[in-house]
C-alpha cells in the first residue's frame, strides 16, 4: 500500500512540475494583446485637412489594412468624397454627421457605420465637441474628393 502512495505522490509531483514549466513557457511567448493607454497614443496631422489629427494604432497605413483613431475639431466639414478601401467605423466621442445619398445621419458615441464600394458621403463634426472615431480600414487609406474623381473621368 505504501508503495502505491509513493508512486502516486511522485506522479503528482512530476505533473505539477510539468504544469509549472508549461505556465513559464507561456510567459515567454510573444504577447497576443495590444494595450495602449490613451496617453501613449501619438496623433499627427492629416495632410490637406487642417485641424484633423490621426493616430495609427495597428498596421501600416502606407502598406495596407490598418486601424487608426481620427479626431475632427468641432465644426469640421469635409466636402463630398469617398475612400478607395472599405472601412468600418465606431464613433467614440462627439456627434458625427454623415450625409449619404442626400440623407443626413447624426451619429453619437457608440454609433457604428461602414462604407464599402467607394460610397460617396459628406462628413461633419457638430459644433461643441471634438469628434473621435476608431476606423478599421481594409486597404490603403485615401480621401478622394468627388470633384477630383469627376475631373479624372
């Protein structure tokens, strides 16, 4: 009887040792999480759009799919335009006003929208508060004014 207990104790001890090794190995693996406190996010200007600020938080905006935050100053308005890449957006702060197919839509914090297939739209940030958006872009990011798009045809 003693012999079985001793063997069982050794098995438990060895099992615990392997478990500790497995946990230690997991701690040495590269992180599967991206954590960015707001104070560490660095914004920069958006060329051709004074007052806009953008911070790429994942991916490379010059190479393809990426995620970014964008700030619009209160009262900002962009003329009719589209983006080549499909993109999916969450409003984080402020009230964003989008005009799509002639209809105005007011989107506050927590709202979501998606534009695919080069959807033409007007964008405006209501006065009174900055608009902050989180954008998931599925390709290279661009802003194509419709006047420029029509001139190329």
